[in-house]
């Protein structure tokens, strides 16, 4: 048996990444000024079809910078999904505003427009669709709600680089898009993030806040409290190289998903990622949901899988289950958080890796009496 351990994810760093990072290093521009930052921003904006992009230190600071640029303050409300990575809600709370938790659609795992509509109040300042696990949210329905109340949409596209909603790439579908380049994301800069927008004034203000809001006319004078959320030229060099390869990365993710669909014994009650006909998913994560699970049985399944050399991770916990945001749970989000998990997917995976995972998954589900 050559059953080596299969991790959930790993980055793909090739000769082009080495070449550009070493060129950045050799140039002496190691900090937050340098040609790769400008290039990364210009090329990322072009990729998303937006006029502007602003590179920052990570996805969480990108979210916070977007909310700070909107001038959120205590008393303001921002609608976020109950099922997301905690950074979405935390970045709202950093401004003093209140994250208001909405339920998710059972297929897309993204904001349910009906749930959002019911939560709109005079204090609502923004809606944050999270394109969870790479699948875009239902943007037309959400945009209609936002527009009819004069509310901004900030897309959390941290997991969905290159995903499309009705043929349009995410990141350019609201006031501002936010991306992460953490090591396990679709493309990586080690740590890093990006804002995308068509709004020139928004971009200018975000850019100023990224660098301590220094006065453009008087050095070391600061008219308001800004941040150091800059990225380095070294990270941006890695980003430029990764962005060149994003088409290849996304094609492989789709191929891996197809392999999974061929080998995992799915049914109405054992499901892999669902994709709407209006969506192109980035397939950031392979998702498995089993109706016969609860949190305990799901965790047991993951333990058994690990004992056979295959890593996995549970779906995110809901925000409403955490001490900082504790409230009555939302039915779909809560259920999904209990029955869902992610299976391995990364560029170097082979079809035989997926076949091995598929047969172990089927076997364990059978041994647990689930199928
Ligand atoms: C990864 C992620 C973030 C945060 O990005 P970091 O670069 O890790 O700070 C925000 N939102 C979602 C949905 C994410 O998956």
C-alpha cells in the first residue's frame, strides 16, 4: 500500500513564482512600494472587470478597510450570513457596527434573499454576500433589496476568485469586492488581500486609510485615524505569478470536482456541491453533506476518514453559536454547519487520489449505516 496522507489543501508554487519573488527581492523593494504592487492591482482589477483594485495585508483587513471606508459606526447594522468564516462578522464589529445574521440558501450556502429582506431596518448600512466555498450568492435578488433601500453591497469574495454570476466575475457586482490570498485560497500571496471597486471616490478613500490616512499635502499630518494595511512588494510578486496561472488553477478545481462526482455515491441525502444554473463556482472547497449526520456523527465520520489517511474539515461554525454573536440560531445555517464537511482538493491531486477518497468515503458511510 502506498497510501500516503492526503491533506485538505496545499498551495502550488512553481518556477514562475520563484522567479518573480526573487526578482522583487533582488530589486531591493522589499516593503510596500514597488512595481509588483502596481502590477498586481492593475492585473487583478482587469481580471475582475473593475476599474480599481487595492492590495492589502490580508482578507480580514480588506473587509475592515471596506467597512471603514463606508464610515460604519456604532448603531449601524450590516447583514452578514450566519454561516461564514468569522472574519466577515468580526470586520463589521471592528467598526463598532452590529453584524445582523441572516440565514442561507440550502443549495448555494449563500445569503437567502428572503431572510435578508426580513432583517432590513432603518439602521442597515450594508449587505455582505459571502460567496461561500466558491459558489456565488444570488446577486440580482440581493441587489434589488439593497438598491430599493439605498444600501451598499460589499461582496466577501475571499473564497471565490474567478467565480461568475450570470457570466460576470465576482468582485465587481457590488460597491466593493473583497478577496483573500491566504495560503489555502484559490491564489495565494502567503498572507494578502484585495479590494475591487468601480467607485473612484471609494478607492481613493480606501487607499488613504490603508496608509494611516496621511494628508496628501502635509507629511505626517493625519486628518483621521487610518491603518497600516499595506501589502509588501514580495507578496505582490507572488500574487502576480499566481494570477497568471489562475485559469489553470480553476480548471483543475473543476476537474477535481468532476472526479468526485464520478466516485462518491451520491443520492438525495448524500450530496456534493450544488451549483445553480446561473453560477460558475470556483470550487474553492469540495463540500459533502449527509442528511443522516448530526455534528457528532459528522465528526465521527471525519475521524474515521483521518484514520485512513485522508484529511477533511467541518463546515464553518455559525456565528450565532459563538459567544461574541450568540443569538437564536438560523435553521438552514445551523443544520448545514452540523452535517457538512470539506474533502481534499488541491492542484497536484491525481484522479487516483480522488478515487481512493471516494471509495473510503463510500465505505465509511456504509459502515456507519448511513447508506
Ligand atoms: C479567508 C476568509 C476571509 C479572511 O481572509 P484572511 O486573508 O484569512 O484574513 C474572510 N472571509 C472569508 C469568507 C474567508 O474565507
